C-alpha cells in the first residue's frame, strides 16, 4: 500500500511528527487500514534517506516532548504531485484469494461449489450490512473534508463488496446453466430435471 | 408474563407459513414458491434477494394479499388473509399494507397530498381528515412543502418519497417494497433506503425485494431465494447448495 505517498501528501499540508501523521491518516480513512506508529517512523526514515522529507528545526513548541517534526522537501512535493497525476497501476491484478479458491473449487473433485459460493455470498453480505450500518450512523452530506474522505472510503468498501456479490451471482448462474445443459447433451434417456428447474431454465432462456 | 403479552411480542406483522404457490396445472405447472416460511416483525427491515424467476415477486404479491397461496398460510397482523375473503383482504390492503413500486405508481392527475390521502378516503375517511393525515405523512418523509405539487413536477426521488408516504399513511405497519430504487440514481436511491430504514426503525415492518446487494445491505436480515426456496439467511448457519438445489429437490 502507498503509505509512503500518503504520508508525503499529509506532510505537504504542514510539518508533523509520527503520531500526528498516523492520526491524520486514520481520520481520513476511518481506521480502515490501521497503521502502527513503528511503520510510520520506518517510512519517515526511508523518506528522509531519499531526500523527500527533512526534520524541521525551530518548529515552535513541537519538540517539547522530544518528537521529531518532519516537513516535506521540494523533491517530496514533486513526488506528491506525480502521485496525484498518475493513475494507480492495474497491470498486475492483486492476488484474489476468493477467485483462486473458486478456480480450484470448480476443478478439484468433491468440492461443493454451490455451497462455497453461497457461504461466501452470505459472509460478504454480512460485511456489506456492517458497512451500511456504519454509514447509517453518519449524516448524508458531511461538511468536514476528513469526514467526506472517510465516507468515500466506506463507499469504496461497499462497492467492492457489492461487486464481489455480483460476481458470485454470475458464477452461480453460469455453473447452474452448465450443469443443466450437461445431461441434455450427454443423453436423451436421462430422467428430466424437477419441474421447477425446467420452468426456470425455460424462462431464463426466453429472457436472454 | 401473561399469555397475551407473550403473544403480542411474538406476533409478526407478516408471517408466511410453509407457503407454496403453483401457477398452472399438469405438465406446464410452475412452482413459484415451495414451502417458504418467512416473517417480518415490527421495527425490522428484511431484504429478499434472488435472481429473476426465483419467486421473490410472488412472495411479495402473496404478502400483499394480491394473490393467494396454493398451500400454506399468509398472515398479516396475526390474521390469516385466506380467512378474510376478497372484501376483507381489500380492506386489509387499504388499512394495514403499504406497497412501494419501482415506478412509483402515483396518479398523475392528483397532487402529492391527494395521492397519499387516496387510500384513506377509499377506506371511508372524510376528505379533510385524510388530507390532514396525508400532510403529516409527507412531513415525515421530508417533503411537506411539496404537498400541492403534481407528480410530473417532482423528481424521481421526490415521487418515491410520496409513494412511501402513501405506503405508511394512517396506521399501516407493513411496507412491501419491490425494487424501490430501480429507477433512481445511486445517491437518490440511498436516500430512499435511508427513509425506508427510518420508517422501520419507527415501528413498521418492511420487506424489500431487490437484486442489488448494496440495497439489501440496509436490511436487518437478508433472505436468499432460489427456485422458490429460501436457501440461506444472513445471520444463520444453514446453507444449501444452490447449484445442485434444482437437481435434488
């Protein structure tokens, strides 16, 4: 994850020390991706090594508790600008455990794919309900930019979960159709499927 | 605790008990619902999800008393709809059940307030009393100021708010919503769900039929329907395979 760029972007608004950076990051993302403060300091050290941030000297009151306050350098500012003007790379799809699991479920004998799909759909639906509950507790048009930021992050989670459910629906529909077509192809002597199923396929066929 | 109290607490606003609905006869018979049991309580929003042909619309028309089950019982506020007869069911629809449709179904020649007042007036209430209730219902859904507008002078979201006001006007506690956000954009649709949710939080029982997971997520429970059978519910452990469902049943 681009913790590096996110911290740089936060520092562009003004010098901060590690704990402040972590708090600001989490305020905008609703603690969706919790950062530990060690991670923040490691990143700051690397950013300093690369000349993108530098300790700020003479910041009023900042060092009373011994915190090192960092500010962004000119090179850092350029990196932030480049980050915002470059699309996130999509060439390498992130590893998707669910897609991998389903790909194996349809090929490994003895796995009940239908149950795999429904269990996942229920679990994803439950997560979607949780996100929606979080949304319900919030005003629909927040004025605070940080509130808006978190609300958009929440929407992103909602849309991703929704996409997963739609994909599962799609997998299920395709597998069902494949299963219903198989006996018809293999032999005409096969007993017909249950009436409800037959009618369902007919109707689906008519629609498509 | 008295028996009466227990009964009051456990009586669902809507209850379907082993409901089966078969359309047609003989070889062409279609089992739209097969032994479905389902309940919605006061304060609860239940979503019913399933693909086209899964039986979710049949479930809603049965719950609304617009159709009768082939077997099993449908009860609203503890009354078996079959025991009421056609006249009694029509009365139940006007007094206890509110419908919200995808395309709003408002009468274009009537103002918002008149649309909302109509079911009360049909029920024999005086025009004045019905209009007063209608204005109160429109206030509750946040569009009290649009009471005298005609539907075509309102946005889709506003029209759906009128439809929801019409569904809850008076003492009605059962709201049946069939894809209520289907004709609305994402943000307006979300406002409508927020409103539906708040009506349920205020004591109504809601049934929301949808094929969109994002909308179903506003419900307390999500029921998955396939081939006329409830296969799963969020918050329960029971899961049936959906791919083999047709072959084994």
